[in-house]
């Protein structure tokens, strides 16, 4: 299957993801509140069932989902899906969680869509890319970003978890000379960086393939990278790697990632960190 074919199905995948986004937005506004507790929301399963049915009709291949398990047969292609990246914050009432759909071919991200139906700006945001495209699509419009030329500077934004809001001083120091931007979803952090809103997106917690494959694809489309806590490229070659791709991840401009990965992020977890 060629890049042209991937680009051909991209719009169909976007339509499917945006339908899933409608369900997530409705759950956000549900009169009785968002269903679930901890890191489990009922809407997550409902959305993944919808995505699994529709995506496997488009391309019948391997499957890696957060809620409905995985099927790895050795097929070159594999859908990688997170129906609601940022569930814990979602159930706390925060906006900015995202539907994340990626496609691997021989372990490499070749298509990605990250859709945040309700953001902190009270708007919907859908960012997409497929291999062979020289630009991303953001809400249907082309976006041209070249992360390979960007560096960490005073005007840079580093996308971090929503928990950073509780410890602004240490996060400010660790992201200097740039500023930090707290957000619930690692998928959406990476997507916003790929779309030009920031220079690097970070997760300080272990991530699985479903958390980052779609965002990784978008970064590739913007000439960016996704690396682990040691600065090594993220891989998806084995089931073990899919289950936990890294302890921490840094995605965005190569030079910014290389700089930020060397910083002492353990300080964020210190009891006296402010």
C-alpha cells in the first residue's frame, strides 16, 4: 500500500475520529456529569468500540487499543488507538483530552490523527497527517511546520502535564528559557507541537504505544522527533515496546528535545518542589 493510498484514506479516518469526538464532547456536557472514576471512563470503551469497528473496515490489520485489547499477528499494519487520552483529567472536569488514532507500518508511524473536541479555548481541534504529505492538516487547513530548524528560546512553549500547574516555579526553571504550558493529554501535547504551537511536548510518566503513536506520526510530518528518557528514538517493534515505549518521552524539535532530556526532571517530584 502506497503513501498515496494512505493519503486517500486519511479523510475517511478523520471523519471517523470526529464522529468519536462528538461522543466525547457530549460526555463532557452530560447533565449527570462524566461517567467513571479514577482513570476509567465509560465513554472510553464506547468510543473505542466505534473506532475499532470502522477502522478495521477501512484497513483490516492488527489492532492495539487501550480499552479493547490488542491483536498482533505480524501483519505489517497496525491501528493504534486511545479513545480518550487524558481520562484522569477528563474525569476531574478538565478539558483538552483527545481521541488519538495512529497507524504503524513495519513499526513506523505512517498516519496520525489527534482530535481534542473540547479544549481549554472552548473549541474543537483536529490535527492530522499521512506519510508522503509535506504538511499537516489542522481542522481541514494545511499547516506547514519545520521543527528541525527550531530551538528552545524565550518565545518557546514546552507542553507539559496538567499537574505542572501545581508546581509552577520548578517547571518554569526546567523549561527555561522557554515557558511551560500545562495540558491533560500527551497525544494532544505532541500534536500541538507538531502544528507549531510549541517546541516540545513532554510526559514524565511511562507511556504506551496508544498514548503516542498518533502524535509521533504528526511530529514526523513536521520534521520532529520523539525520544525516550535517554534521548533514544521511540520504537514499536515488539509487544513489550508497545506496552511501555518509555519511562518518559520528549517530542518536538530535535535540538530542544536533546536539551530538555538532560535536565533533572526528578526535581518535579520532590516534596518541596514549588
